């Protein structure tokens, strides 16, 4: 009898954890189904307008990866875009690569070596589009993302900011907890209190209308610049959560800033600046 009571007590202690895990699994399944439905629709939909989308691409010493990122732009089903590629002081073959780009939609600008946030600010200042999207030099943009952005802002003229989903090639490697996990889809529901504690949208998943006063990057940050700008852009008005895949997030490039030596300092600064 005592053994049965012990088993029952152990089960009850673990029950909240198991219920929470089951709830997360159901939420993830629901997110995946919504993303699939929207992506199927985007492929078929016809837009009534063709706004220009500016894509900001900062880069530094990623000559081996940058061509893949640019090719993912050139494979977009939506063709009215410009790429503002800011070379933030590369010392490899990046300058020569950019000089030889044949696509006139790609515009190369020099950076000053002050980091990715400063490079994005240079790109923003030069952007001429109606909407702004972002792409990191080691990631790939989903072929339907820019069409998804144009469609979403067309359908929701009241929205100024949106974020989408991403597929991570190896989630374990992001946290430096090993490697070898299968690719996984991430799309989080928006909640202001949750976003104040942790980021839910990678830079490559964020898009916004041009000319927003809060659309700038804090050049003091080496990490968490995407979280910081997302918090500012959504401080007074929630973003549109768009169940569409924005990018394929890769984790194998060298010199990645995520979970780097300044992480704790930069995250503390972002939380302090953006208290809610």
C-alpha cells in the first residue's frame, strides 16, 4: 500500500511538468499547421500592388557564406526588392565579390567596422523601399518571404511591424549544447510580458514599414540588437504575428555573435532599456 501511495505521490509531483510539456507540444503542432496553411496560400495569392521591399544585409568576412544569402534573395517569388549589403570592414574577398555582383537590385555600401548594429543603420539610411526586411549573411531567406511580407501589410494596413517563423538547422548548436539535432520550426505567439524577458523573433523574421522613428539599432550592442529593436518597435502597438517562414537559420558559420562573450552584458542592457 505504501508503495502505491509513493507511486501516486510521484506521479502527482510530475503532473504539472507533464501537462506543461503536453501544452507546448500542442501549441507547436498548432503553429506548424498554421504556418503550412499560410504558406500554401501565399504561393497562390495575387497581390494588388507591388511595393518595393528593402532588405538590409550586413556582412563581415563571410565571403564563403554571403553568396548563398544573395542567391536566396534572387530566388524570391516576389521580384520587386532591393538589397542593401553593408560590408562592415571585411578583410577577405567580400569587397571583390560585391563589386562583381551582376544583379542591379543589389547595392553594396561600405561600413566602418563598428559592428552589425552600425552596419544595419547604414543600410536603413540608404533604403528606398516601402517596407524593410532583414537577412544575415549566414542565413537563407525563404523563397516566399518577401511576398508574404507584401501580402501581410496589404491585408493589414493598420500594422506597422510583423514577424514570422524560422527553421533552425541544429537547435542544440545555438545553445552550444552539442550538435546533431534535426531542423526545427520556431514560431512563437506574441505576448508583451514574454518578449520583455526573452526574444521571440530573429532579425531575419522581422519586417516593418519604412520611416518608423523607432527603427534604428543601438550601436553599443554586439548581441541582442534584434531583440532591442523589436521591443522598441512593439512598445506601443503589438506586431502582426505572420505564420510564414521567413528564413533558414544556420548555425555552422564561424564568428557567430549569438551566445558570445557579451551576451549577459548586452541582454541586461536591453532589459534595462526596455522595461515594461
